[in-house]
């Protein structure tokens, strides 16, 4: 699945970080794990206690999350089930914008795939 987010340059990293967290949370919910109460929707709301419980949960259920260099891969029993590729940032100029601070913004292309996306596509065929 590919989609685009437009945002100001100052907020780009925090927006991408939250998008990636929401995607990972959604994958776990699609796997059937009931984490809606334990994992808040906002990453910034995660407590240390929740993070510790989450790590233990991943270990018990043989889920490995590799989050390096802007990419994220989720494995279940050593099989990759989801992938978030590093976003592509495109700097865009809006000539109609009067405020010079808002004239430049990012158009960020996000590409993420999971086994659940493939199942949905097969159901729609």
C-alpha cells in the first residue's frame, strides 16, 4: 500500500514516527492480538511499563520487530509478515503561499505492505 502525506518540514519526523507506530499497532491488531487497551493510539502516550509489557508480549508470541534505518519489518516465527520501507521525502514549493515559512513543505511517500494487504486484495478479486 502506498500513500502520500503532506506536512510542514518541522513536523515531518514526528509525523512519520507516529504513522509507523500506528501501522505496526494495526498489524498486531489484524493478527488477532487484543492490544487496543494496552497500546495507546499515540506513540507519545506509551509508558515505560507498557513498553516492558509489550516487549514481553512480543517475546512470548515469537514476534520480532526489526526497526532500523527508517524501515520496519515484522516477523512471526521467523517469517516476514509485514514491511515498512523508508519513506521518500519530496520538498515541494507552494508559490501561492504568502508566509515564507509555509511555502516549502514535504510531500512524503509511504510504502508499506503486509500479508493482510495481500489477503484483502485476493478477497476483492
